[in-house]
């Protein structure tokens, strides 16, 4: 369903898009945990992980809807995904 909403927003003239590159600060995660986190974020419609900075302490994420409230998007990614991935024993 999310992919259909993205397609609609991209194709319709009344676009709701507010794209932004976000710098998401990460807690102490192993390289494998960072990889899983980046993959989970990329599977979420409207977001894609594009890189890392500061030896993996910052994840760069492109969000199609994040410019309106970047802090809310960062908070959502950290609370929804990072907290789960941090518990993985890898």
C-alpha cells in the first residue's frame, strides 16, 4: 500500500513531497546491526539509506516527506527501528 501512495504522490501534480537528506545519529551498533538498520529503513516506503558518516555514528537517510518535520522523522526512525536492531545479538 505504501508504494502505491508514493507513486500517487510522485505522479500527481499536487505533490505532497518534501524531500530531505537527514543525518540520523546512531547509538553504539555493530557493523551488522547498522547494515540491518539501513536495510529496514530502505524497505520503508519513502525512505532510503544512502550512506554513513563518522565511522558509522551517523546514518544518512533520504526521506520524501521529511522536510516538514525532520526531527519527527529522525525520532521515528530511531524509536521504531534502531531500538529493535540494537537488541539483536549480532
